[in-house]
C-alpha cells in the first residue's frame, strides 16, 4: 500500500488485525459510531481456521 496510511484503531487492542494501534485489514474503520463488525480476537480466528481444534490435537 504505497502512500496510503492504514487507519488507527484504539477500540479493540486485542483484535487480530490491530498491530500497535493500527488496523492492518481495513482501509477505513469509520462505522458511524457503531462497533467494528470485523472485530475478532486472535484466539477466535485461530479456532475458526482450525475447526476448533488446537495445533497437534487433531486426530487423523
């Protein structure tokens, strides 16, 4: 993203997309006073991507 600044995010410090107060997924995080619909914790994303299993705990 050359020349475009990523938006600051102070609403959810535990969001998977929030790195040092900057949203790394959205170009605009103005939701007109509403909460971010994109917000998820890193733990939630990990569980969703792995079908709820922990690494190494999945039986094959």
